[in-house]
């Protein structure tokens, strides 16, 4: 659910054009950024099962990044950071606090729909949840594609930005969606968990920077 998280951020961005798109996408991917960082630190883990070619579903142990309790904490902390930032530099925007917090929490909600029962409600608890939409990969990818395309439409509709940047953002989103579909269908298993973590962190950072640049004109032209 990589493209879907970005689609959710785009849709949330429709609420207030003054909140940077890069910040919203970073918020929507923040829990994954924590996950891969925690894997590199040895605090969480991911295993590539033998049937990965058939399922394309790694097995995660991620109570500190992806449990419901952790997601609520990360969402609250992200909102608190935005609260301090806006109150000191731009004047308080409760809408911005709400949008960033919702973007962070939306990550857990979307993961809950696709993961099997491996998402803990509390860090360290054995009780795990997940609707398992990935068990029907065709339906899962249709669902994710809808979120991405609907989010892109909602963000671009009425956006005060140049046509070239709208086109560039659309191309970026379609590339992300394409790579997501390839990654969940025909891509070979990653060489190692560490390589998977490192490449994921790099990709998240690049996407956030590009989105920040493509969305910046939206604020400058207001």
C-alpha cells in the first residue's frame, strides 16, 4: 500500500492548499520511514518468505511503528510538531495540525485493509488484526489504484499551479502506481531485508522532495 498512502495525502491536501504537499506525503509515509529505520536498527524485522514469488507479502514484526497504539502516538506527535512550527513561524493553523495528524494515521487505516492479521493493536501484544485484502491481489491493486487516482484528481482540481507541474506530478504518481503494481505482482524477491529497508528509505525521501517541489508553486501563486 505505497501508492495508496500517497493518494490519501493528495486527497487530504485538497482541504488546505497552504499545507505543503511534500509535508503531507512525508506524513502519510512517516510510519513506513520509521519501520525501515527501525529494521536497520534491529528494533523491528521483516522476513522474505519462501512463497514470496506467489504472494509478494513480506512478514513483518513491527509493533513500534505499525501497531494501532504506536500509530496514534506518532500521529499525535506529528500534529504537535506542526502546532509548534505554525504557531512560531506562520501563525497557528489548527487545520494544518489536523491534516498532518490525519495523514499519519491514514497510513495505519490503509495498512489495516490490506495486511493479513499481523498488525498489533498494542506494542508487544499478541492480538493482531488485518483484513487481508492482499489475499486477493487484483482487488487490492484496484482499490489502491482508485485511491491514488482519486487523490490525484482531488488535489489537481482547482490547484493554483502551472500546467507543466500538474503534468509532472501526474507522471510521478503514475510511475509510483506502476512500480507498486509491479512490486506486488511480478517483481523478484529483494536480495535481503537490509537492502529492502535501505532502498525503501531512499525512495521515500526522493518522493517527498519531488512532491515538495512540485507542490511548492501551489503556495507561491496564492
